[in-house]
């Protein structure tokens, strides 16, 4: 994989490392966002149940 990336980046190691670091940051951000979404989904579920109880 590394050799293929070096070919596609014309052997530019700085570009390769920059893109790899960017991808690492993006992957970490996804995990952080997923962790933020989980409690929001739980709050939403409570609100939906409360609404359904009131509207029935």
C-alpha cells in the first residue's frame, strides 16, 4: 500500500505523511462525533416516548 501511495504521490513523502495524518485526524473525529451522538439519541428517545404518551 505504501509503495502504491508513493507512486501516486510522485514519491513526495511530505505529501504522503500529511495526507496520512489528515486521515488519522478524520478517523478520530468520527469516533468523537459518534460518542457525542449517542447521548443525544438517548435524549431524543426519551422525548419521543414522552410525546407519544402525551398525544395518546
